[in-house]
C-alpha cells in the first residue's frame, strides 16, 4: 500500500479512537454522579489498578505496556476532572520531584497546589482545601523521610496509594562551576550528592544551604550571583538556569517512593500493602514477640524501621509495611494479636502494592 493510503487508514482509526474516548468519558460522568450520590470518593486507587492491569493483560503489542499506561493515565485524569475538580497538594512548586510524582500518578488534568512543607501538605488535605496530598516517604539511597513519618503518626489521614519515581539531581546555576560560592537544596538531595559535592564543591570553599524544596533552591540560585541549586532539569527551564552538570547523584539508580494521602484507604485489590506504626514496652525479646503474629499468619514484611518518640527519651515507634490489606482475614488476625501486646498501634492505610 502507498503512503497516502496508509495515512488515510491511520486517520480513520484516529476518528474511531476519538469517538470511543468520548463514549468512555460520558460513562465516566455517569460513574461520577453515582459516586457523589453514594458519597464515595471520586479517585479510586483500587479501580485505577484494575484498569491498568486489564489493559496490560489485553495488550498484545507492538505498543509497549509503558506506553499504554502513560496514555491511560491521561485518559483517567481527564475522566476524573469531568467527574469533579480534584485538588492535589504537593511539596514545593512546579518542577519539584513531588510535583513530578504527582503528575505521574494523577496526570495533567487535575488541579495541583504547591505547599511550603510536608506539614502544609497534610494540613491542606485535613482542612479540605485539597482532596489528596502526595508526600515523600523514603529514598533508595538516604532512607526514610522523617517529617512524613512523624505526621502520619499524628494525623487522621490515611495512605491510599503510592508511586515511585526515578530521581535525577542536577547542578543548576547562572555561571560556571569555578564561580559557585553557595549551593542550595533540600537536605536529602544534598545528602544524595555528598560525594560529588566533596570532590567538586568542597565545603571549605562552597557553603551548602538547606531549603524545604528543590524549587526553593532553584528560585534562590536564580536570584543570586555565584549561587547554584541541586534540582531537576525542569527547574532549569522554569527558573532560567543553566545546567552546569547533570546527574550528579552519588548512586545512579536513585528512586523516591511517595505516599498519596486522603481521608480513607483504598479498597482491596488482591495485591495490596498495609502500613502500620506501633510502640512497645521495652523488655528482652519484645520485638521478636511483636513480629511473631505476622510469621504465624504467613504475612511478608517489606519494610521495618524505628523512629524515636519525641515526647519520651529512648522510646521508639516502629514503622512496618506488610503484604496484604487490613480487611484480609489473616492480616486482621495478626493486627488483633499485635494490638493486644502494644502500648500503641495505628494502621496508616492500605493501598495497591
């Protein structure tokens, strides 16, 4: 077939795709109206996972699964925006890693609202200013983000979904490397680039300044002479900075996991994860006894770590991620047994794994 005929064929297919997407959007509007009548949340992480899994199962190529997931992320984002104007709180401003993670999760058709701190993200959701928030919980290099862990312990909000993105840190400035006297960035980002900074911008010559978000760093560097920021390539575009050196993170495979927080957990999907926090009375073998209910119920633990309780010296919270949903029978049994032995136990949320 000649090129003109092939292009006409693509045009016909595109016309059919447009018609079907609008048919889908009309049904989504009906779904939204039904959700509002029954007082259900517009965003349903469990349903999102079902849709993406079904698309993946039906894809026979040549389009890769990742392409379909990107397409359907925007399809679902547009559907949600038709059902309700959804507000998402995130740390920093446009160009931050939190903003990138939010767009990766919710697409481009919802309303994003940058916040000055992780505590502000929680407050925006708690007071109803936003429907959901996205907060970093751990980095593959530096470990847990402690302000998020602290706020999860105190807040009534629940984890309802998660997303992990690859992270790239870049040195951005208005001038050359040799002229830099200050480097701004988030404390975790500075830590993730420690070795590169020691070798190229040693602390005896260049001052490191911590700020809440990488977008704050880029804004500061843009307004000062001989200043630089560690931030994303998107920040270079937004704030008019030059990329002095790209990908300066000490570990190439650097990723950050984010929690989506809202007023309720996701419903079970069959492939779920539950996060909990608990505290215990200190005695010999007590942590072993606390973990025994999970082993007895054949529940796999994917993460466990401790965090000091600020109100009492040498007392700790233990954060645990486990496979399964809090509504699963064996998880219920394990949590009931654990609670009987704890001083404090809180389920932080269940969400698609």
